[in-house]
C-alpha cells in the first residue's frame, strides 16, 4: 500500500530470538482491540502469521521462534489517534539477513529500501542471551569476541552484540545517505531491551542505565549520532516467560491483551505497547 503524506514507517531490527515476532503479535492484539495510541487500519499480507501467533498467546503458550531459513516479512498497518498512518515492518523476521549484512558488509536490496524509507528504527536486543561485559571499552577485542562466541552455541556472533549493533547501524545509515538525494536525516532510533523481565532489574531502574552499563559502546555511539532523537526503552512483550507446550493459567484467565508492558525512558512500566511506535 502506498502511504500518504501524513504517514510514518517503523522498521524493527534485531537478531534471531530478539523478540520481534512476539512484539508484533502483541502489538496486533492491542491495535485490533483499540487499546493504546494506535488502531488497526488494513489487513496486511502477513496477517495470518501474526494471528497464528496471537492464537498461541490466547492459549497461554509461547509464540515460538521463527525458524531459520524464513525469508519473508511481517508488517502491521495502523493509524494513530490523529489520523496519521503508521506501518510497522519486520523484514526477514528470522533475523538472518542482518547477520549476513554485518558479516558480508553488503546491504540486501530490501534492506536498502527499508532503511531509506523508514522514519523510526526499533533496535531490539535481548540482553539475557549475552554475557555481561561492563568493561567493553577496555577489554581486548579477542577476549570479547571469544566470550560472545561461547555464549551463543547455536547462533554465535563473530562480534560481541555491542559491536555488531554499531556495525549494523553504520551500514544502514550509510545506505540511507547514498540512496537518497538529498540525504535524509537519521530516523528516530529506539534501543529496545527486550525480555526485560529476564534481566532481574529493580523496579526503579531506567533502561538507559542498563544500556550504559551493559552496552556502553552502542549507547555512546547512538547518543553521539542521534542526540535527542535517540532513547532507550525496555520491553516485556509477554510479561513473563511462557512455555511452548504448557499453558499459563493467567493468560487463559486475563487474555494476552492484559499481559506485557513497556518500560519507558523514564523508568515507568506501562501496558501500552504502542508507545514504542506512535509519534510523540
């Protein structure tokens, strides 16, 4: 669908198992129910995959990870309370293109288009999958890379997640500059620390404090590059860990629309998941 002048495109970035699919599934539930700052607009081609995930949540089951080799996209079409169109896109939602993008230093055509046309990027990182490396800026590169490799036996990064994310953002920013004349300003960037409930942080902790401590290189790069257009948020799209086979009783009782929350930049927990993508 061709978007009109009053429209926004939100590009969701993240590796495999970062929580992109679960977030979009829960966002679909919120906008379909008219909960939050966005409302459903049109039916997208990927709606069947999103609805299948939502049915699993309604049964109290985990959405599950997108299988490797999945070469497609998920998208959600919405409209905000002021009537502006909002399209949320998750290309290659198994996360494989992004790994090869950094490894091969080559941006696939669909990512070139997405990078150039989007107004906001959500970079989702699931910190519980990586070792805590608070001294990233002073430890030897080889030691960091080895620690990252050992932490992900099924899908190892050649770089620590901090460095990998900086490489990714630099590649997409470069593509955005060379593919447009005149080059557009950087899109608004939100670093989303997904599966926040797995981190064991105290209720008063701000997401930016965690990013400074555990993703110091990435946080410094984003702050200097984006300035006031950069923020850090926490996300627990499910609200709690779910099993793929054993239903969670509270999900069956309350429904997925009552589960999941965002930790805002100010450290406040809010059940409105649309806060991550609506224009402020």
